[in-house]
């Protein structure tokens, strides 16, 4: 089974770092984000990976090469212009469509979840997505409004709503739903929901972070400690 890494974005919110370094090559604890991802996939038995590249792609290809040094096989799908997440995956159709089921991962997430659970749960659906809960950036206080006394304090609890964790299992039918240009979150997933063919797996206790800011780069150190 293959996996696709969606690694073509500009990383605008991480400037000036990303003016000369593509976001996937930014380091966390001395190792590029994308290398952490490759090693995480390999731990789960995925050793054939398609990297969807766009911005500063030559630097990613030069750094990773064939994947031999990581014990995996890497192929590349190149975007000549920004295609969005859906378009990037559609652009890699010729490399993935022969697989009955494959994984896809956003190029800016680090996590300890087991992605193979998505494959187990996809059943006859077109897609299965990972869901998680984010920790609140703040502690919460429960107040007895009648007396004005604080009843309980909880430091950074997990928020009640589930979020898309950016890890997916797709059947080959997904290519019928992907746009040539555009984001699958906005175009593909609503169609799958309408057709009742998008399932999900909830990961309650795993670590997860999406690296979108300089602060996230620092906080990602907590996640990679669990990936070592």
C-alpha cells in the first residue's frame, strides 16, 4: 500500500523561514518535518510514498532523493502551479490509481496516530478520515455563579469538537471526486458527505499538531518526543 504526502504548499505563515526553505524541510528537534512523516509511515509498514511537491520542489527532491537512506521508496508528483490539496492528489492519479486503497497525509502534520485503522474502517466507502480533538490553548475555570466560588480548574483540556486531522485512507474511487484545481476540504469532502460515502475514525488519546506558525514549530517538539 502506498501513501501520498501533500507537500507542495508555500508555508506563508512561517515566513521568513520559508522564503528559502520549503515548509516540509523545516526542522523539529534537528529533523525535517517530512522525514518525521516518512519514518512514522515506515513504522506502520508503509514503504512506498508519493511526495506531491510544488514550491521549492527541487530542494525537497534533493534532500530526500530516492528514499533509500530512509529505507523507503519515494516517487514525486510535481505541481508546475499551485493546485490545492485536491488538485495535488488528482495530479498524482497516475501513480496511485492502481492501488485499491492508499493513504494520504497533509504535509504539515505530525502525529502518533496509527493510520492503518483508517484502512480497516474504510469498508465500502470512498474515504475514511482521522478525527482528533485539540487541546485548548487556555485553562478553563468552572464557577459557581450563585456563590462566586471557583469549583474547578482544568489546565488546557481537550476541546469538545472533533477536527479533521489531515490523515486519510482513500479508495481509488476518490479520483472521481477530486478537482483538477482546488482543495478537497472545500470541494471533495462535501460531495462525499452528500453521497454518504465518507467515514471517520476518532483518535482520542494520540498526539497531533498541524505546523502553521512559528509557535507550532516549538510545540511540535512535544509530539516528536513520542515518535522517536
